[in-house]
């Protein structure tokens, strides 16, 4: 388990690339989300049919419903968070969306009766403090667009928390391949429906855009989210969600190099507090309390 928990950071690195791809794309956020998930399930289709189709036939109704609900949460996460990236800074967006451990820990405490340790409390409290500093720092700028972007990123954190909590429950009964295929398929359908309901054009888009969609699917969904879902069976969803708070380190560094986007002082201070809380929480998990 000690080795597996560090594999979360591999998934985090690849998910951190998503903000860069999204910023480069000129397509609407809903379209980016929908095609990202469509190409993801296309990449997974053959492995799923060859290895997991029998499990799908025998899936329990309750598990199937939970998978669909997880897919809805994932779709709403992408719809809100991806929209936020073009309305606020990449640092703000990735840090705020990574505040999900607050909601994951609370949900696991209420639903799964997961032990709420002092180490968990300290780590989450530091994350909440850092998130508050970033939000207040942005509020001083009186930018309505940026404030809305921050709010959408925060809503993205709530939705991804639901996705992670359900994953922690269902993965105890299903293989990762079956789980992610159902969840990603449900998410794809929901996102395309939202595009249709909001009259968001699904075509035409340039070859460059489709390359970005495919890159998002492979690096961020397959090598990112799917790694998380694999680990759900072995590691607490709370630990996984807390570990993803390291994503802003990668995203902000890449944004600085590629877009010359320098984080504000409030983002730097708040982010430092959040990351410190993450590191404290992860290192404290060497004790067998998961």
C-alpha cells in the first residue's frame, strides 16, 4: 500500500496537463469535455470487450446505478471546471478544484463511517485555509469574470468529490475496467446531451482541436483518472483526493513556462499552505490507519 499511494502522484501529473491543453484549445468548454470523454471510451472499448464484458452482464443493479451517478458527477465536474479555466488563472482553477478532499472526507465520514483522524483534520483544515486565502485575494481584484471562474472551479471540486466517493464504494465490487467504462460512457452521454440542450455546436472543429481532444483523453483520462479509479480499491478516496492537491504544482509551473502566467501572492501563499497540508497528510499515512 505504501508504494501504491505514491502512484497517485503519477495520475496527478497527467491530470495536471489537462489545464494546459484546455487553455490551448479554442473550442467551447462543453465540447472539450464531451469529446475528451468520447475518445476516452473509444480507447477503452476493445480492452473492455475482450476482458470485462462478462462482468458487465453480471453487474448488480445497485452498482450499475452508482456507476451512472458517478458518471453524472464526473460530467458536471468537467462542465464546471473546464469552463473555469478560461475565466480565472490556471493556478486558481487547479487549486480551487483540488479542494475536493474537504467534501470527500466529510462524505466518507457520514456515509462510510471512515475514521476522521487528527492528521486528516489538520491536512484538510490547511487546505481550507489555503483555499480561503486564494478566494479572498481574488475578491480584492473585483473581477466578476474571475470570481465566477473561481466559483465554477469550486463547484467542480464538489462534483469530483461525489465522483471519488462513489468510486471508493463501487470499486470494492467491480474491476477498474468495468467501472471506468460505465462511468466514462455515462459521462460522455450527459456531456453531449448538455451540448445539445445548450445549443453548443458539436462541429466543425479543426484537426488541431481533435488532436487536443485525443491528447486529453489519453494523458488526462486514461493515464490520470483511470489510475485514480484503479487505486480506489486499495486506497481511501480521501487520501486520493488529498493527493490530487499536488496538481496545482505541475499546472502552475507549466502555465508559468508556456503562458508566462505568474501566480498572484495570494495564490502563492494559499497554494503553499495547501501543498503543506497535503504533504503532511500523505506522510502521516505510513501508519496502517487506512
